[in-house]
């Protein structure tokens, strides 16, 4: 049985301890954390005067969820003939 890896990713100076099952999964989490951090920064650049930092976090979550929904809709599960 494969060993679990304990890693830590950081988003907005918040360290998030995680347990992953492989180096490939670790890369996915690190890439995802980087994506979120870049989205938050891009939103700060586009909308510098939002009333609270929470707006940037929620907008980044919404953008990420929209991307996930679009990707799920693109998945073709029809049988190949």
C-alpha cells in the first residue's frame, strides 16, 4: 500500500496542511493553490476598491466553480459507435 504524503500549501498566507496519496496528487494541489492565489491577485488588480477582502475570496471561488461546471458539461459520456 502506498504511503500518504503530508504536504502544506499556502493561499493568502494561510498554510493548509493536507494529506495526499501520490506525488501526482501533490502537484495537482499545488497547482490549484497557485491558480487560486493568481485569481485573487487578478481580482484585486481589476477591482481595487471592494469593501472587504472576503469579496476577492468569494469571487475567486465563484470563478473556479464556474470553470468546474463548464468542464463537467464538456465531458462526453456517450458511447462510442
